[in-house]
C-alpha cells in the first residue's frame, strides 16, 4: 500500500475516526481526506455522491455513526436505525458508483444475537434475536455488513466489515445521557470524588460481562486491514477477554481515586448477559491488541482531566 494512497475517513472527528487519522499519520500515510458534519451531511445522498466524485478516494473508512448507550438507544430508536442506515448506505453505494476499490465498514458487536454462545464467532450473525435495548442500532449495522458482503459477491471489490467490541479512549463521549458505560463511569466517579466522595449509583446488577478495546488498538486494526488483503467479509476486533461491570466499576473507582459507596440500581436493565468476541480470525492474520484495560482506562482518565472543560458531549 502506497503511503500517498487517498484515504477518506468518514467521521474523522469522532473518537474512532480521530484515532484512525492519528495512527494513519503516524504510519506515514500522507493523503488523508476528512470533512466535518458541518461541511458534509452524510445523511444526504447527493451531497455524499458529489463529495466522493470530487475527492476520488482510493479507500473509504466508515467510522461515522450515531452512537450511544442503553438510554439513548431506548429513547431515540428511530434516529438510531434510520440515520445510521442513511449514513452507511450513502457511503457504500457512492463508493461503489465511484469505483472505490477498498471500503472498510466499522460496526459493533451488538450485531450478534443476545443469547449466542460465547465467545461470539462471525458465523453467529443472524442466528438469533438481538438485544432489545440496542436492536435499532444493531439492525442498521447488520444491513451495512450485508451490503458490503453483497458488493464483494457481485462486484468482487475489497469491501470488508470490522466488528469491534466496546471501544473507549481519548476523545470519548462523556455526556451522561448518551455515553457508553465506561466513559459514563469515569465521569460519575470523578464527579462523586469531587463532591466529597458521594455515593455513585450505577445501572443494573453489575453481573453482565463486557469486553473493552482501547480505541488506538481499533485504529491499528484498521491500518492492518488497509495494508493487508482480508479474504473474508467479516472480522471481529477485540481483546478476547472480558470483565464484569462490577469489576469495571471497581477499576475505575480506583483509578479516579473515589472513596465513596457504589449503589447498584437493579430496577434498571442490565442488557446482554455477556458479549465476548472470538477474535481468532484476526489473530491468525497477525493482528492483536496491545493496550490492556487498566492502562487504557488510565490513559482515558488522563485525557478526561486534560479536557474536562470541553470534553465531547453529544446532543440529541
């Protein structure tokens, strides 16, 4: 892969997209293309077509999406299914129409059935019912995976889907109404510490198990997919290990220095009991994560403190 290859990163200002941009730059790629949501509305098909026709990228990385945790998914189901389909469908279709040879679609482990055997293999896709609390987002992402697979089958293009586990890291979203569990906990524990070590109330029972991947490791998986030819249409990207939500809370409590009580509100939903990815396919190709959970949370909390007055908050 030539370092001057034109690479368009959709969503380059988000947590994942900005990490991909940074890692690509560190890897020597010199012709990166980005557009903010103010300059390009990815929900508008004609605008996307005009942009791709003008820029003529060799590779498109779709890191753009409307994202959020259980609360946001429950409260805004229509936006989560419709806007995500609009964004990805416009990018995929316009990539095909403009003869873009390589497309990397980023999804989520929530595409797999709620009660599938663990760890989750790529073959489990569409073999059971989804987790109801995020099925809208999951359905949208499944359509993106299948669209890329259809293009591979019909047109022979190198369109591949990478399904990351729960991502976290620098430039994360710490808005308590829309964020995912890990950044939400960081903010809750920090603010409780600053408030005389007030108690922290967390949703659910703390028993579900989750896998977490530092965003720089995800970005390196994308670079790996750019520099290598992946022969299948779908690959899981994760660490291959998980922790309970209770264990996660205790780690974050320790890193933030909070000394107060943790209260588990079991009247709130837990979500999927366990969601661990089988990452053997990526491991066999030669990619493996590098940053372990404790070190990754330390890096994330450090970034949070440095940006505490201006950290990203998503407004719905």
